[in-house]
């Protein structure tokens, strides 16, 4: 159990803030009263309610994203003490053991910052769309049960289906680089979204999407579209960009076997490329 | 970023290019490197053995440049240049994520870059890139120092010319060996040979062992030229004896030999260099 | 009519199910959500989803029994036709989810595996590891993405719904919403709006609900004239891990595997828990319920834990209410084998190994049975008329509500693993109903005057601007929210007493005025979470008042609504004849109570407070009967009750 007697009354938090997209970022120090069982979310809640820096300067609350606080929604990803993780499971006691001086919060660096710790991760969902990560069914009408699936298959697929699109694997990936576009003054929202999508499509999809391809290509019905999915992985920005640094699997909060998925996708695309070439 | 002109092509064929890049690293580049290091390590069996090994390669005669370019130089150039494109597409982050595999990711790129620069220079230094007498005269003193019919002595002289050159060869060999061994491991993932963490762990041991053996051979070869003390006059005499014997046997012509042996007026000077260096060590 | 469009508010299970079904039926859909839909609160559901299945049928189960369990669990406050229809559809819904790729756990033969949940004797619950809700949400998210890629569905993520737009005839013809990044306020035209925004746990401060569960979308619809039903029925889960930010569920299985609940006999004993000797520990559940011990039913466990902390002052900690749930007497290897997954959750969030240290737990608000009042059309067979535009419609024509934010499936208490079912079911049900509504909509949204939309937008813009321009130095919205949470948690969760509820209402009215005088610490117009939160806070008060007023008025105990002052007593007489007479009197009182209180509470917003009315519950299929679990003399009462029912059926038969 955390020994509360040795804990300080207060601790300091350094936040890398940014007022808007493309604005310059700056560090801000906050002082938060120590309470037992705190996580970074509760720290940010205290900061929001104080709205005051360590020097007593009145500031706007730090913006951040969160939702479930149980590490199943993927919203609260940020870089805490230099390492990407979910803010909800980043416990203050452990962070203080890691780095005594203060807690350091930064937004993810691979996605455009919207404000402070809030980033725009639409590119991830575009990746899922590009990978056709779904089961194509004839109808949602009552057609009886789905295919029988063995326990082994379920046990292989379940871990992959836990991916919550948090983006940790992408933040830690040296091959995944930031794409930030600016909407033109006369550009409509739809036109901008379209331009974004086509840019995203040419850039690396990342481990999360590759793993989803393997999830669906392992499903008895979804594998009908297996070749289309593999083709998407062989298109620009596909699996070939992977540099095998294997950071993805090390930082994944759900411990998804991402590198196994990547290697399996490597094998599948090898076969696909050869059969495609020789017909 | 690739240049504007090349971007569409590079992007369009990214999958194919990356896979070719991966493949070319093993065959022919990696395979050639293994043969090359083993051949060079035979220097320890004496200048004669080494000379016979070199002669084997050079028995291709006029086709040799074609083979060299098609199966060695061009693949190396492709692997190296596209490797630079790949390096530029990533952003190492070992400061934040110091996992073993991530360190190797960065080392793979660093060693690749070093190996590429080294090989470019090494081919120039020894081979001169182009078999053209005017070109060879032009680069004399800094490149094209290797004469195939005087293989052991010219190579030894070239490498032992200075501490820097010896060091460069050491670093170059180590970088090449690491790059190949680690590359074998990543290649197996890329092509889907080992998929599970357990398989990748085993493959890691295999690749590591290959790397260790290769490093042994490589350093042996390096030491054979960079550190081995020898009687260079006697070796040169032996080499010349082999040349004369081959001419006599009609295996090679006088004219051919003329390009591939140390020119007469140069003999002394290079021997002198050799002696000085040997005197230092 | 061409170019008709439906706007769905909320991208959880219900909203996504409706969106995908509507898309299949050829309707253009706009889907709006506070978060990327994949991050909706539905992901938090762990246990599973109920349906009759092949295995339970072999054991004699059928749809009717699932229906019966659901209304019995809901203490008969649920209208029966929708529940009957839902339970009949349940097997088909599981089939569909299975076909869509949910990674349900499997039997050795490859069929879906099932587990048993509370409130039933059958293993009806299909599950996918400990993340069933997440898995279900993901397949629906994938399907909606598929329609999105075909242009049939358009998703507006990170938009805050500010309320419906009503045409002159009172029909809903769109909504106003705000972009959470640019803060732009915009009107959206739609021929129908479906609210699928989930529960309102945040009015209780911290709960097991996600941060988006403020209830604001519901409240904004409620304030525009949609009625709210059964607001006072809030489910509280007995064992949650209290956190500084939220309360996280600790599965019941911890007690099932031998976990013991206790507090130190000395209040706030400062010794480490394991050094406190047995004699100085109070195992209050084992002491008070020797028969059931730590495995008393959920509601009793909830009340006792609440009681020991709040009323008896024996909480483990000084500043925080919690009791020990102790597993440390059990072998580590056994714990790992049986409870590995859930113990890891505790360890992950508390940083403490529950194998070495007793866990600290406390009940937490978990689910809101109440929600927007919605209608339905009954079919000849007692179920629902599929495709009727009446199904799931609120008081406002053209405004529909589905999922946790409608009131009609769970009555006074929700059966475990029925929530995922009701969300998907109502989503699938509303789609064909909307298709019919689109055919009869009085005036197409496209034909409504643009001035209508501009006026609605302007109204919200004015509210927004006013808030931004409030002078500094006023109330802090975050602190008011904490206070509101405290008031509601204290007066309207586990145990409810009228004086406390009255006090709570006064306090909430005061807080409501104070919240109107909030000052913002962020007055900018870019990703201003401060103003968004403050608006949500101000909109919590209508719902808070609905809960409190409903609870105050309802002088009885029903399901999750427990008022000890009006509880049905246990039998006291020992002599058999006396006991039977007492049981007769008990049954008379029960019937009287059914006549008086078996009614849905309907709240209507009157501008500054709620007004309550009551609606008869459709109990045409199953006659309400008493719930006797844990009551002394239950066997006698049951006998007497059965005789009465038999007599009544005889009379009915003779008269027929």
C-alpha cells in the first residue's frame, strides 16, 4: 500500500499548453494538493477548478479529453512524464516514484493539437475506414446465428478486438509522423475533410489498423473481403512503412499483440503480392 | 522527403520498393558480403591462397564488370539510396522509449548509413568503381588501390596506409555485420516468417548467432589486412610468380595481366609505404 | 418526400443501432456525438447481454420467462408490451451481434457461451470477456463506418446538442448544436431527431458513469417539452471502487468467491487493516444476515454498506466513505485463478494489490432506469406494433428517445445484463418507426422557413454569449457541481427519507440559482470546455429536481427506490394462525399499495421547476406480485398470495 505519511502536501504539475492549432506552445506550472488515490484525471480536474498557476496567475482551465476513466474508451491518451499512456491509469503515487520533482503533461505529438492536451485523432478512424474494418453482412434482419467459432479462434481474436483507438501505438511509433493540414479560408468543411482523408490515406496507417485487418481477416465471414483489406495494407502508407521498432506493443495499454498482427499481415501480404503477380 | 520529381513513383510503388529493399539486403547484397568476408579471411592462410581465391572471381574476365554492376554495385546502390529514403521517413525516439527493439531500430538505420558510406568509399578506395586507365590515373593515391593479381599486398598496403583507414574499415565491417544480422531478423517479420513473440525470440537468437559468427569472420578478415604483419616483398614475389605461371599456362594474357597487376614503376613506392606502416606497428 | 433526414443525438449502442438500421432502410442519417462514437459510455458495460438461448431452452427457459424476470426485477413498473417485445427479440439481437463479429466467448463446440446473472435461474447472459459492452459498441461503430464510407451516414463528432427546434405546430424539425472545437453554434434541419444520449449519472457528482453522462441532451429536450418518466429510479451498485475522479465497478464475484465485508469497530482505526485483530473487526453483513452473509442481495448489501458509513459513522476513512472488501484470507493462487481479471483492475487503478490488502469499496450510482417518457403502440398479441411511428416517440412529435435515456424497459430496477439489450433493441425498433414517421411528417424540414432555424440558433447563441460575458468573481461551476453531487448522493441514492429529500430540494434550488451566477475562468471561443461544462451543469438542475421531487412524492418502496419509513414489514407473529392472518393483512396492504403506487411518475418542466403526474402501467400480461426476497415470513405470505391469485382466476373463469 502507498505509504501516505511520506507524501507531500502539494505537488507540482507542468503542462505543455497550446491555445489553438498551430499556435506556439508554452509550459505552465500548477500546484495541486495531494490526495490519496489520485490519477492524472483527478489532477486535471483540480487544475480546472483552480484555474490558477503556481504563481497565482489566473488562467483558463487546461483542456483535455477523457470519458470512461476505466481505460476502455481510449479518450484520455497523453504524454505523461515523457511516455504516452492513458491519463486515467496514470496514478500520481507511481508517477512520483518515477520522477520525484513534478508531473509533466504533454499532448500527443503525432496528432494536431486542438488545444492544450486535446488532439485531433480523426486520422485513426480514417485508417479503419480505409482498412474496411467491418463485417459485410447482407442484412440486419433476422438470419439466424452467426458462424460457429472455436474457442481457440475466439481467444486469438478477442485481444485484437479490444483495441480502443487510443493512439498510444502511433505516438510511440518512430515511423508514424504527424500530418497537420490547415483549412483554407474559402474551403468548406466537407472539402477540407476530403483533403485530409486523401492525405491521411498516403501516410502510414499504423499498428492499430494493421491489427484490425488481421482481426477481420480471421473472421469466417469478414474474410470474404480479406484481399481488399490486404490491398489496402499494400497501398501507400501500408504495412511496408513499419520499421519493426516494436514500440507499439510495448506501450499498448491493452497489451494487444500488435507485432504478431504486423508479422501475420506481413506474411499475408507476401502471399497476396505473389498470387497477384502470378495471377 | 523524396524530391518532387521522384515522389509519385516512390509513393506509388512503396510496397514493392520496400519489399525489394528488404530482399536486396539479403540477396544479393548480404550474401555477397558473406562471401566477400569469407574470401578476405582466407588471407590468414597466406597470400597465395588468398590470391587463388581472388583469381577465381576474376576468372570471369571481361564479363566481370557486368556481373559486378548487375549483382553487386547496383543492388548496393539501390539498397543504400532507398535506405536513405526510409531513414528520412522516420523519427527515432529512443529518448522517450528506450526499449531494446527500439534501440535496434535506430541502430539499424545508423549502421545502414555508416555501412553505405563505408561501402561507397571502400569500393572507390580499392576498386575505383570504373576500370578505366585514365580514371585510375586521375584518382591515384586515394582510390583504386587494389590490383587483383597482387591481391594480398595491394589490399594490405591500402588498409595499413594510416590509422584512420584501418579504423574506418573496422567501423565499416562492424556496421555491415550488425546491419545484416539485425536485418535478417526484421526481414523475417516483414515477410512473415516469424510472427509470434516466441518465434521472434527464437529468430532473434538465430540472427544473433549469425551475426556473431559473421562478426568473427569479418574481424578476422579485417585483422588479416589491418593488423597482420607480413613480409611484403616475399608476398609480392609470390604473387608475381603466380602471375607468370598463369601467363605461361595460357590462362591469362600478358595484356590482361598488365591491368591487374601493380605497374612496375609503382612497385617500389607501394612496398615502401608498406614498410613504413609495418615499421610503425 | 425527397431529401429527408434523421438526426441522432448520441453514438452509443442505441444511437449506432438506430443509425445502421436506418441506413439499411435507405434513410439519410446525421449522427451527433460529444465524443468520437467509439468512446461512448456503452464501452463500460462488462457483464454481458441477456437472451433466451438454445442451452437455456433445454432447461425449460423461454421468452416469456425472460419477460417475467424482467418485469419482476423491475417491480412491475415497466409497461409490459415493450418488455415482451424486447425479450422476444433478444435471441435475434444476439444472433445479429454474433453475425456482425462480436468476439463472444465460446463453448468447446463453438456455440456462444453463457453465464448466469442476478435475478434469474438461467444462464442467459452471452459475454465477450469482461468487455461485452465495448465489443458490442465496436461492431456497431464498424457498421456505421461502413455506411459512412458509402455516404449514407454523416457523423458529427465533438458536437454538443443544445436542444430541439420546434416548428409552429410543435413538431420537432431539427436541432441546435455547438462544435466543441470552434464553438460555432449551428442549426441542423432534420425530419426527426432521436435522442440516444444515455444516462445522467453526473448529477450525482461521481458515479460509475462516463464523463459525458451529464444528462444535458435529455434535460434540454425535457426543458423544451418532452416529459420525463420515473426519474426517481436510480440503480446503485453495492461495490464500487471510490476514486478521486470516478467510482469504478467491482464485480459481485469478489464476494461470490469468499470476499468478506467489514469495518474496524473503532471508527477510522489508524492501524493497517491486516494488523487489526479479528475481535476488533465488525463483519456487519455476516453479523446481521447470518444466513446469506456477504452474499445478501445487491440492494440489501448496498443499503447496509451505505448505512454503516453514513448513519453509523464506521467508515474506514475519515474524509471518505468506504468499507473493506477483504480477500486477503484466500490463497493467492486461488485468487489468481478465479478473480485474476477483476483484481487486476483494482490494482491498475488503486496501485494496491488486493491479494495483500483489503479493497476499499462503497456503493455507487450506476444506472438511471428513468428517462424521457416515450410512447409505444401495442400489437394484438400484447407486444409492439413494429413500424408504428408511435414507438419511442417523446411528448414532442418528431422527437424520439432510445437507450438508457428512455424510461420504458427497466421499471423500478434493471435486471443485470438487460441494459445492452434494451439499447440495441430500442435502436433497431425506432428505425422502421422513423421510416413511417417520415411518410406522415406534417411539413418537411426542408420546407420550414430558414428564419425558424436562425431564431433557434440565435437563442442559443445569446445564452452562450451571456455566459461568456458574465463578470468575474462569481461562483465556480466545478465546485457547484461537487455540491450538487453531494446533495443528491446524500438524499436520493440508497436510502431515502422525506425530510432529507425536502432539504435536498431546497439545497438544489439554491444551487440552481448559484449556478446561474457562475463566472467562467475561460472566456475564449476555442475549445472552451469551461463554458460547455457550465451549460451542462445548469441543465443538470431540471433532472436533479425530477429525481428529488419524484422520490419525495413516492411514499413506498419499489425496486431501487427504498424509503424505510414506508417499507412493507416482516411478519412478527409466531403462532401459525396469527401468522396467516398477519400475512393476509400484509397482502391487503400490498394490494392497496399496488392500486396507489403502481404508476409511472411523469415529470413535466414548468420553466423553473417540475410538476408531477402519474400514468397507469400496462400490466395486462403478468399480474404484479410481491417481491419477498429476504423478508421474514416470506413463505407464509407467498402461500396466502398464491391462494388469492388462484381464487381470483377462478372467479374470472366463472364470470367468463
